[in-house]
């Protein structure tokens, strides 16, 4: 019987290898962040998966950073200038590329709707199969930037393309969607049901990714100064554009884009002079939950011109229950 031992050993090794493979396939994927850009570089999460069944919205933290029926996580680039500079989208986990689209223009929602392409809402996109029924989608990529081919095997962190403005979108971002056997899964919650607000014990994100993705229900996308009324389109074009202001400027205007505002939030802005005196204030009550809210406030130049010195703008956001959510101050020097 000794001559059979090598064959038995070979069979056992094969079974062990198969068991190992099955175990690996059965495990949930551990996802890396699918965008090579951090908040300090102007990138952050704009929208989460909508977990509310039926009408209404609810993200995994029981906030409003989503919209009705949203199936993915949107990693936004805060302006078109950053988008054009090139922000890499990367594979969240190893797998095989199952589909690629890379011919749609970066013209956003209006052009997309005019073309009547309802079946191509994600614009330019990459789809990756991770095995065991797990699939990830990467949408709204920049035309001509997709760097992988159908059938190609990719590793976690491998570049797939660049953030764009293709398909059904109003701002540059990558729509990252996770599915298990065709069903949408929120990567912050995992495939299990009934998670409490903010609970991430079954999260699909790796520990390194989770450290990079804290949940912040309300915050600032961008702020800036101008010498006249501001159009939101200008902010979306270049949040950091330089504006030359002086004591001779015709006006002093401060603007801000806030994300995650809720119905009945109180937004208060005040403008203060170099001596600390309040030059003017404005208050608005938010009419409905909004993913983003754009506000500006300013004053015209006084008859004698602006006094030289440091001016401040302060924005506070208070919830309907009186809780303070934001208290942001920005300064500018006039000479």
C-alpha cells in the first residue's frame, strides 16, 4: 500500500487547495477607497446609498447625504479645475473587468438628458467582477481616460480611469456601486440588514479605507470671496480661483457651498470689519433636505472706500432642535 501514499497525498493537497479557494471566494471583499484623492486635496463623499425603503431618504448614518433611490457612494471632486487636472479612479478590490464604456462626452446632466440616453446614466464606466457574486461599478469617468480592457485582470488600487462629468451628473465625481448577486449593497453597512444608525461592524471597507472615510453629515465643500454677486457655476468651475480685492473693490462678498443641510436648518452669515463691528447679517431657513446648499452675502463699498485691514465672514448652521452643527470663519486682508 506504500505506493499509494503519493497519490493520496496529492489528492489531499488538491482538496485543501480547493477548500482554500472556496473559503477565499466565500469571504466578503475588503474594499480600498476607489479614488486617489483625499479631502485635503478637494475630494470627499457627496452621497451615500439610500437605505430608506419607499419615499424619503436616509444614508447609513441616518442623515440626508443621499437622494431617493441612490444606489452608490459618490466621491466628488469639488470643482472642474481639479477634474481637468486629473483625479485617478482605482479598483477597490482585485477582479476581472467585465465591461467598459469610454465614448460619452463630459458635458453633464443637461446634455445627457437632451440626448435621451436613459440606459447610460453612469456615463463612461468600468465594471469589475470580484467572484462569488460580487461586482463593483465605477461611473461618470472622463472620456478617453479609461485604462483597462474587458477581460483584463486588475489588482486593488490599479488605475481604471479619471474622474469625469459624463452621463447623468451635475458635478464631477465617481459613482461607486457595490452589488452582491445583482443586489445593491452599501459598503458602509455590508450585506446584513437592520444596522443601527452609523453602525459599520459589517462594513466592506478595509481598515485602512475606513480610517480615511469618517462620516461627516454636514460640512463645507468650498468657500471664497468676490467683489460682486456670485454665480454657483463660477464656484463649480474653480473653487480656488484668485480674486484681487482691495480697499477700492466695488463690493465685498463671501460665498459658501454647504453639504448635508436639512429641512428647517438655520443658516446665519455675518460680515465683520477690521474693528470687529458687524457690517451686515443674513439668515435663511432651509426649506427642505438638500445634499448641497449655495449661499453668498456681501455689502457694497461704502462712500469712503473700505478701511484697510482684515475682514471676516462667519457662517453658523443650527438644526431645528437648536443643536449647533457648523461654525465656520474665513478671513481676507484688504489693502
